[in-house]
C-alpha cells in the first residue's frame, strides 16, 4: 500500500565511529522522535549519548520546545509547531549532536539510589492471584502462584540465581515514561541481564511499589495500576503525590534521568514499615549517593574479556531456558 507523499522519516544524520545513524521521525502533531539506528537494541552506550545530547538541547532553551522524553535509544521531542518548525528543531538537534563528536566525551551525573526489596511479598502475590482468577486462569507464567519460577526458567537459572542477578547489578534509568514517576531500569552488568516476556494479556491491577521485569527492563510501579511485567517483589515508595516527605518537597518523583538503582534484600515487614515512615511519619531517610558515569570507562569495562565471557555464558543458558519455558 503506497504512502503517497507522507514520509515518516523527516531527515537523517549519517553513522559515525561514535554513534549510529540518526533518524528524525514524525510522531504526530507537535511530536518528533529522534532515534539511534534502524534496528532495535538495548545498549547503555546509546542511552549515555542520548542523555548527554538531551542535556545540551535543554540548555539551549529552544523557543517552542515543550519537553523531551529520552529512552534507551530514542528521544521524543514535544514542541509547539506554531512557534518552531520541524526543520528548525531538527537543525537544533543536529547542532547539539555535532557539538559532542565522540562517546568518550560523555560524563553523566548519576545518583546511586539504594532501594530495599522484599522478594515474593504478599501484595504482589495478591496481584498474581487476582490475574489468575479474573484474567487468565491457566497462565503459564504463574508457577506456584507467582512469576519467579517462570523468570528463572526463561533464563536457564535457579530462582536463587535469578534473585542474585537482580541484586548483583546497578539498574540504569534511561528515562521516565509509561506511568507518572516511573523509570526504565536496565542492568549495567550484562552478566545479570535476565530477559523475560511480558504478561499476555496484561494484569488489571498491580500494587504500589511492585517490582517487575519485561524483556531486560525492570520497572518499579509508582502507584496501583495495571501492568504486564513479571512480578518478583516489592520496594519502598518512589512516588508521592502529596509531596509531604522532604525528599519529594520539590515534586512527586524520585527518579532522575541517568540514576542508578541498587537493590538489597530485606523482609516484607521492613518494607511495610518504611511505607509508614514515608507516607505518614515522613521521617524515613532514603540512601542516595551522588556520582557520575564516565562512558569511556564503562565501555572499556563492558568490552573486557571477563564481562564478555560472562555475558555469553548467560546467553547460552537463556537459549536453553527459552526452549523449556512455555510460550505466553
């Protein structure tokens, strides 16, 4: 079927040694998507550059640019077409890209947020039980009333090994989205990059604080909502609409772009008690460290023989696990 004169791709920038080809895609009235490469991939190097360029774009305070929504390899630009044209916006992005020629130049401010997590907690188990009762009684991803066994099966590892991988890496926030205050969290250590399919169909209810994974991406649910990620535990509040806790006094969101999350295992009792100290007593102190990510150092570590060998070993286990795990 012919598209006629309508073209989704408005413009491009050629691939260089430091970045993939850049595509400028029409994304609706007043929206444009800047995308690295024509094939989907989830490499943090793309996100590092995307976020660094995003900072340059925002610093320009471009008239007519309303907001940006960075992703792992994309950036959605929301703009007022009555103030700035597509061509002018593309020119501004190209100028920002050209001002940072190599990935070696990228240094991102990156906080390290320590979050407690209770695996297999009662609230997320209730969400799984509700799904079985109301949506899909024979859901193959529900084993012994929960999703962890299925997650482990998909990756060819034990449940304990699956938990250890969740705890064994920092999770990098490529940007907010999907739900207010949410973050798309990706494993910085590819040796811990477990991968699972999403619910089919999705859930109608998920509790606040639930932690799940879809594909290789972890999400901490900010409020009760639907959802399709495989659930494995619950963490403390990462969103507060009332903004009564000191951490949320300037806004309801915990996460910032390029934050890293590091989970540590605690009891469900401790997680529940922290909810009271965040939402009611407002005296809980979040453990947050200031830091940075140097892209050059990360890439050198990522490409090291030790890391690459471990990543390939995990992929081999996942290939075997995928053969055994039931399809959703």
